[in-house]
C-alpha cells in the first residue's frame, strides 16, 4: 500500500510539473511571437519613416536645384540682352 501511495505521489507530481511546463511553454511561445511581431512592426515603421524623410530631402534638393537653374537662366538672359543692347549702340 505504501508503494502504491508513493507511486501515485510521484505520478501526480510529474503530471503537475509537465502540465505547468506545457502552459509556461505555450505562454512563452505566445510572448515570443508577440515580441517578434512588435519588432517587425517597429522596424516597418522605422523604414517607412526613413523612406518618407529621404523622399522629402530629395524633393527639397530638387526644388532648390531647380530654383538655382532658373536664376542662372534668368541671369544669362539678362546678360545676353545687355550685350545685345551694347552691340546695337
């Protein structure tokens, strides 16, 4: 009878330990999956923000270059006009 009680006690403790570790493993898996999903989401947001920033910088540089080219063209036109006036005199 003592052996039977000892076997039952060992069986119950092993079963309790196995069930607890299964739940902990499942919880750990869920936590790891949630953490991985959050990391992917954060990385995606960072890449999107960097792309937007780069796009804005390129647009600003393009606008600035366009303004400079237009100024240079205007200046060249004025200089040609002045030279033409001097040549007429």
